[in-house]
C-alpha cells in the first residue's frame, strides 16, 4: 500500500516496518522526495563513538496541541548526522513527536547540506 507523504519538517515519525535488526529508531521528517518517499534523519539514544550529535530538551515538544504527552521527547537523544532516504515500504508512518523551532533549526544545520543516502549505505 502506498502512503501519501503529508508531513512537515520536524515531525517525529515511527514506521511500522522498520528493520528490527538495526534497531527501531524514530525518524524526523525533513522533506518530501515524491508522493511516497521522503528524506529524514534518525534519532538514537547512542552517541555511536561520538559520531551522533547530542540533542537537548529544548529540541523537543513534550505535548501535542491537545495537551497529550508525545511518545517521543528528549531522553538523552542524539541525531544521526545523515540525510536518509526513507522508503514507502517502511510505513505506514505515525506521528509520535515534534521538534520545536530550535530543534528544526538544529536539524537543518545538521543534515541540510549532506548528501542523500539509504540507511543501508550510511550504516556501512
């Protein structure tokens, strides 16, 4: 089933079909590629030998507009500094969190000028 991509930069997503062997990480939406695939960055709880970028509590909203706590908020989080091609087959995707404007600016600075890669290329 094809999923239409109607997300905004900074929305934190969970894909139903992420690869469990690599860990089920949350994805921050960056931009649309086409009607189905998109560009995103991965949130991790590991610095991965100092490669990942530490995030801060100011980067995450804690509650949605209905005052319900987001599933994903700051928990010693790191941003994987890679612009990743997220494929339609990893979804459907569900919004589970939101970056603040400060978090969006951090995201743009971290991955905005990086080349686009699929996860399989980046992890090697």
